[in-house]
C-alpha cells in the first residue's frame, strides 16, 4: 500500500491509523533517510496505542519504553548501532515481538525482521513537506483487510501507481 502525505500532520495520522490496528507482539519497522518522518509516524502509532507521554527520539539510548493502554510501546532508534550484534548483546532485542509493540527506526542497522510486522518506507516526495509512504504487512494476514481500510480512511491520498 502506498500513500502520499503532504504534511507532518498527515504522516502522524497515517501512523495513528496503523497503530490503531496493532496488538502485543507486533513490530513496525521504519525505513527512510534522516528527516523522512520516521519519528513522526512512530509517534502516531504510539498515540493510537495509548501513549500519553511526549515521545522523543531515543537515538542516544537505543530504546525507550512507554506505557500505553494495557501494553508497553518500545521505541527503538538503531541509527547509531555500530554492529548488528550490539543489539543482541545489549539485551534489548528481547523486547521485539514480546509483551508490547516495537516501533523500530533504522531496523537495517540491527538486521531486525520479526514477525508479525509492518514495514514502513518513508521517502521525500515532490516538495519539502511531502512524503511517499509505502506500507507492507508481513505475518498480519488475519488483520490485513482491517488495517488496509483504516489506512485508506486516513486523510492521506493513495500515491499514484508507478509506471
């Protein structure tokens, strides 16, 4: 599924739409360049999961937990991870696919690919505020139609089909 977000607010709403369909054990892998909107999307997911606290980027701590409605949201930022093994040795990988929802920015740095997961690729579009957001669901077949409907009901327009 591909969407066009024309603002940070729309990116947040799209994250909220996905977050509203997530459950304990799910992971969201967020890909994109610096400033692409990964943290904005993650904050939308967390808000839908009941996180009330301000969510800063956990860049310097790798992972920050937040209490949501009946589950913990684990917000990872693996940008500064020096080696994929560092995630394993930190012990933080035990929070991925466990008792909460993991929102993972820069998952490629830790070679992370749990199931079930939503892979979210954010790319800058034609102007400074616009983003193309592509979402792929893996291991979420039982909820795929409901998630698709929630995302399509969001204020974001579906992105044009690529040639």
